[in-house]
């Protein structure tokens, strides 16, 4: 009888709790008090306080008291929980619960270009910027999903509309099944951002660097908007209003964490960053951002590697990622980084407990685990006054468990949300979920998480390579200086610089390398490269993308860095592609394998920008024809318009009292006019080369370099008169119509005219053999060998304005040198050691050992995966993953790739 009465009391418990003042009642007006006393429980008030044999009193939605020996007022229903535990209901700071999925799908072919927003109303120009979106206006309770989350122990979530780059405000809601009016705990909890333009149909941006530029420009536009009265813009109005609430940035991967943080620092924001769980790979760099994190625990499933052919398709990074990802929460805890855990990315919420226990088995403490699903997320999203702990006055959001929360066989029996009871598991039997959890717990990984390597890919090393004092003895030294080629000479490298060059140098404490019979040259310099980028190398949605920066998308994990070190390359000029007349800003890097993206950048180097002419920019082989320009005449007009606008912009900036909108695109062009940024222009045909030279003359800007320049031999005298450099190919020919008149003597002719001439790669594979490209100038044009080597060393250094630091072997210059097995212009020569700043980033002997060690590492992890499968662990089919090889004409859709990756469950 008592059980029946208690059940009836609980049935009616929600009547008072969720009675809404403004809603009419259709029927008998029946409100009953929801007064409950939970006694004899182990009450976990928070991660630092547990009350044994405690009593929890709730009245309606609210906790009245928590303590021991509490007197129970009259009228309370007493529930004896002897032997049971009470915890705060869990909080998820990042959820898509209750909002529709918004992703742009491929049309399967060409579509009409959409340059500006088609959204009706006074909104911003780009649909990816949608801060006016408010989750509280589109949220709808999802009964099935709410039940799934409640069974996992969650009582409240921060609902985010994952659509766009500026996504608008999220809302914290409870997981009750009542009306949205009652479940809304914080209508505007946080402003949200990402690098994914989502469902936006606008062409721009197509790349990661475009997404970054668009967000940066939006911040500047919002600052300008707040000081002007010329226009009304709903998007910028909303953007400005959201700057005082928490800022959450969804960033996919540790490198994107650093990119997001860089934007935050530029605009005085400290983002809370939702990551993808790979922070362990660079935990020190992540910690240095000062950001709090929301991390998923959707650990990668083991790959099915029973078939050796399938195993070959799994990269070392994928294998190590499977093994090490479960240690990520523990590593972050030890590093002192504040983080919460999210169910986001899991196939089902029930997997949360399996994975959090796996994380505990791999180093996460139970205390931190509890903090990361209660107090920390509640504080992040501004609802610590309502949920996250069990305290008087807070919402009655709590779970009743059979045992300590993280024990293997613990069951979440009930989940009370805003004082309303939800039975998640019957007391006298374990449901399917519990049995599944118990089974999965047997699959926990062996506690051998392997070792980190830097970078986290093939050929990475377990510890950073160190700078040493090195004496290279008895070599043939190609100095590229007036001394010419020295025989049986020594080179001393110290503190990252060339300390001495000569014969019979003393070693002191230096490491001595006998280079007898070897050749030593300066490190090779590639003036035109597209390696070490990510998220697209072209932002071609508009005729000018001067606002985008390759600097924002440097990818330090690109294996092509290592491969090119093996070819003697030490410095690469990473250029935007050639999809539009005015491309993006370039970035000069040194190939410091294993360093962070920012550490690759060549300090103190002048800024450059990519321009382009020809078939690519007028979209001869891609595009719909809607984007201007589509003719060579239009290309010329593009340059005229761009510089005319930049001059007007510069004048406006110089006028005192003007509230001029900061324009990142025009800022870059003004830098060209002020000789602070320099043009390298993709070019082929004589007529177009002449055109741009004439435009430059008429508008008062200079062209630093024509790159490719395969008809340079026709206009060499004009280039010489203007001091324009030439960075060409050795003998490329006939790969498209506009190179039909290319000749292999082009480099020789321009060199003879007196133009500073270089050979470049424009290709990740060719860059591994730049020395051989230089050798071709000897074959075709009889260029002296010393001059030929300068085509890939000193000459590109001169055109990049870094010849005071690199390009020759001279005392005081950077210790960027290569030891070759033979004459460096020979097809038989191998780079045996490549030094950058005195650090041997490439060593042919060490490479052999690294390969052996990593083969053994692969074998060890393959065995471990097979053991996991044998114990019933889930597996996924291996899919070959190869690095992206960018070229000038590479055009892609970064957002579409991200969406497709998510749809196909890449973590599986």
C-alpha cells in the first residue's frame, strides 16, 4: 500500500513544478505539492564534499536543504535511499539537442554562384555570419533524445545551433519533458563560432583561411558599426550585443585551437574551445592559450587489421591516435587545463559511461571526471547558480545511483530534473544498457598508451631535435660568395649560425662530422610552394582575396616538410593558389620538422602576396562564369579597380576624424603601395605580363617577382628595366595551352639579361629534387655550375629579401646547410644531412633507424588492435588516408569536406 501511495505521489509530483502561470488549464485545476525527503543516502554535494547517511529535501523545482540529521518537515514524502548515492545531474556544455541539423549538401555538379546573402531582411552580406540566430527561438524538445541523455545521467545541456561561422546564441535547457517555456534555464548562454560556414549557400568562403578572414573582418565591421549611423545591420547589431557573454568556439583539432585562440587574442576574447580530443599531441601549446576546453570522448575504434593489405592503409598517426586518445583527459588534467566532457560526437549517449571509465583507466582521476561533467560545465555556460552541485536554492537536478558513480557495475536508477522524477533503470534488474556497459568494460585498453612523437605522424621523433655546435670537415664547400667553391674546407655551425668557414678549423667541444668527399651547399630555397597548408590553398570565390593569409593555415604536420628536407630544402615560400587575380598573402617558412606552426615561420621576413594571370584566374577550366573576371580584359580591370579602391581607402584613412571601416583586403593592397608587401605573380603569356607591368607603371606599384614566367625570355628586357625577378620552371612544357611556347632555355636567357632568376617547384614532389632542376640549366643553357646552384639558393633568397640571412655560406648567416653525397647538381647526389638553424632535421642514417623503429611500432599496435578485436572490441574498416597535395589550381570546398567527414562518422 505504501508503495502504491508513493508511486501516486510521484506521478503527481510534476504538477506543481511545471504549472505555468500564463497557460490556461483545460480541465480540473489540480496542483499538488512536490515535497520530498531523500534519506540515508550518500549525498555527493560536489566533487569535494560527500555526506554519508545524508538527507536531501526538495520542494517543487528547488533544493531546500542538504545535510545530515535534518529534521523532515510535515507533508514531505520520505524516500529511503539506504545504500544508494545521490549526485548532481550531469551538465553538457556542448549539445545539438533539440535543434534541427543544418548542413549544406552537394548538388552533384555546378551550381549558380551566390555572392551575397539571399536572406530577406537587413542582415549582413554573408550567410555564414548569422549571430542573429537564437536557439531559444528554434529549440524544440526532443523526447527521444532527452530520454537517452537522462538515462546517461544528464539533467541539462547547452544547446548550440551548429550552423555557420558566427552562429548566434546558445541556450541552456533542462532535459525535462515539459514545455520549452519551463525547460529554458538560460536563454542566451553563450555566443558561438566555428570555421565551418555550414549551410550557407554563399560561395565565400571556400577555404579555412577564408573562414578566418571572414570572422576577423566581422569583428572589425562590428567595431565600425558601433561608431556609425549610416546603415542598420541586424547581424552586426546582434554580434555586438553578444560580446559580453561567454564565447564558445568549435575547433576541429589542436592546430585549429591555436588558430581560434589567435583570433581571440587579436580581439581581446578568451574563447571556451570545443575541441576534437587530440590536445595530448601538443598539450603545452594548448595550455599556453589559456583556454578552457570542452572535449569529446568519442574515442576512435580499433581498425580491423587482420588482413595485412588493410593494415597498410592505416597510417602510423591513425594507429597511435587510436591508442593514445583515451589518455587525453588525463593528460589535460595533469597539465592543469580546465575542461569539461561532452557527449557530442558519440554514436549514442550510453557510450558515455564506457568511454569515461576508459579515460579513468588511462589516467583521468574520478574527482576530475566528476568536476568535468558537473561544476566546470555549469560554470562555463553561466548556470552554476542553478545546477552542477547540490545546494540549497539550486534546481532539484540530481541522479540516484546504485553505487559510486564511476564503478563498473553502477546503475543510474533515477534522474530528477527540475524536481520531476524520471526512472532510468529499475532497481531490481539491469536493463540492456547496463549489461552492455558491463560487457564493454571488459574491453578496456591495456594501460600502455605508447609515446608521443613530434610531429604526430610518420617520421616524427620522440623528443625534439636539438641544436648543436657542429664542425663539418674536409668538404667541397659551395659558398655562393666571392670565395666560390672551396676544396677540403671546413664549416663551423654554432648557436644556429655559421660561425666560421675555412681550412683546418679547430673543433673545441663541437661535434665533428667528417665530410671528406662530400659537398656542402647552402640550404635550398623554394620560391613557389604549396606544402604545409591545410583547409584549401585557394580562396577563389571572389576576384580578390587579399584579406586571406597563408600564415593562418600553416600545417606543421605535413609529411612533405620532412620529404623536402630529404631533398635539401630548408626554406619554402608558401603561396596562395592562382584561382583569382589578387590572391592571398604568402608565408615564408623554414622546414623545422616537429615544431609548431608559428615556429615554422621565417622571423622578420617581408610580407608577400600572390597575384595571378591567365587561364586559372579567368576560370577557363572551372567555375560557372558568374564570378568576374572571365576574360583577360576583365583580369586587367580587376587590378585597376583594386588599386584605385586602395588609393581612395588610403586617402580616407589619412583624413582626420573619419570613421573609416577597416578593410582587411584593402589593407594588404595599401601595404603594396607603401612597399611593405611585395607581389609575386603567377604568369605565362607575354601579352599578359606586359599588361600587368603597364598597369603597375600607371598606378604606381611594383612587381617583385613573376613566377612561372615561361615566356619571360620574350620580355626579359622589360623586366630587367623594372627590376623584376623571375622564378621559373626548368623545362615544364605543354601541360596547358598557355605554356605552348615555353622553352627550356628560358632560365638561361633571363639570367644572361641580368634578371635575378630562380627555379621553383610549385609541386610537393618536384621540390624534393630542386637540385636536379638547377642542374638542368647547365644541360640546356650551359649556365656555370655555381650560377646554376644559385637558381635554388641565393637567387630566391634575394627575391624574397632574405639574402642577408640565408642563400650562401657566409659567417653570420643562418646555419642552413646541406651535406651532399656528390656534386649537388648531379642526379646521383643525395642529401645526407640537412641543417636548419644548426639542427639536423634530416639525417639519412637516422632516417633508416626511424623507419625501422616505426615499423616495429606499427607491428606492436597492430597486435594490440587484433587483441582488442579478439576481446569483442568494436572495429572499423581501414580507409587509406593520404596527405593533400596542393597546386596552384587546386580548388576545394573546406566546409563541404568538414560536413561530409562528420556525416560519414570519421571517428569510426
